[in-house]
């Protein structure tokens, strides 16, 4: 049986602990890399990952980052050539971009760091290049993700000193292929 959409999980990251997928971390504002947490995102809505841009942050063109993991929870099949892209973006608000973490895909319970770790939400993750692909064809390659493994990617939200936008944000999507 092929990998189903339900087999592809999105989880927040956690900076504490000694291995991935061993602790919950439900605060998107603390999703700053290192390990995959046990906390699954309920949707691929980017605005759920960031707090509201305040007037002061907007005026200062504040930039913030978040680390998310894609987890192939299928028992036997590899997610082949997956890509990630911004599938929708609210016009007129903060600019969204994504970047692939340079750390290799790993077992979800690995003890070694599974992603770059940043000190705070304003610190750019080292080794990550950001862009804003808006189609599957221009999406960023995550590399094959074996069963029971995860791969990190990052979001960057850049306030642009624009007018207020209700529900500013967008959505992302990850798609790949699978064996039949």
C-alpha cells in the first residue's frame, strides 16, 4: 500500500532532551531546532507557527524563524523525492520564505541533533538558504525520507512595514512519491 497523506506528519522542534521524538513541545514560538518533538501540527497553516506581528515589529521589519519536521510515519515505505513549498500566502502582509535544514534526515528517536539550533526566534539558522517557492515544481527538495525518519525545514517570516493584515500567513505543502 502506498504512503498516504496521513502517514506524513508535521511536528514542532524542541531544544531540550537527549533524543528526538521523546518530549512534547507545544509552543510554536519555541520551535527553534535541534530535535523533533512529539507535538504534531494539526494543520499546515503557517500563521499558527508565529505570533501576531505587532506595530513595533512591523515598523522595525522584524524577522523571525521556526523549525518544523516532516516525519514519514509509514512502517515500510520511503517518501521518495519530497519537496516543500508555500501553497498559499496572504497578500500584503509579512513575507514568507522556507529553507531546508542542512542536517541529514534521521531516525525520529536519534540522539544526535536533527536540525540546526538557534538561540532565539530572531537568529537565522546557519547553513539554511531561504526562498519562496509557490508550486510543487519549484518546491525545495527534502531528499528521500525513509520510514520512521524525519527531516527539518525552516520558515522565515519578515515583517515589511505594511498595513495591518488579518490572519496574515499562508499554508505549506510537502509532497513526494512512493512505491506502489
